[in-house]
């Protein structure tokens, strides 16, 4: 499991540095998730070839679009949010993931 989390952490670091560089929110989310084993652990539910940042980031976005209102939505322009990533984002993200854990794992 530790080896799998190491690969996932590498993917999130790469996403934050390269793939997500044009989107401040996704870059910040990738940095937070990539530094937290519990959050990265959600991807262990996926087949090994699908354990990529985009899968979890898309699942988070889907839950923002479909779920009950949550402070994390303030960061998503797609639902009218205008808040830039800030020091509150990590705790807000963790709270959202805790609340949406079963739905995220199912996705």
C-alpha cells in the first residue's frame, strides 16, 4: 500500500507542478491531496491504472455539482464560486471529503 501511495503522491506532485499549472484551484487541490495519505487513499479504491489525480479531482467536482451546499463550492467557478485558493482550503477540502466519502469512493 505504501508503494501505491508513493506513486499516487508522485502523480499529484506532477499534476500540481505541470498538468494543473493553468488552474489555481486544481493546482492547490492537488498539492493538498498529494501531501495527505488519507486523502490519497481514496484512489486505492480505483483500479491501479485509474489512480490518477484527474479521477479524484473529477469526482470532487461532480460532488460539488450534485451535492448539498458546502463551503468548498465557494472555490469552484462552475457553481458561482469566486474564492481563490487560500489557507482555509485544506481544512475545507478535508471536511468536504469526510462528508462525501461514500459517494467519492463509489465514483
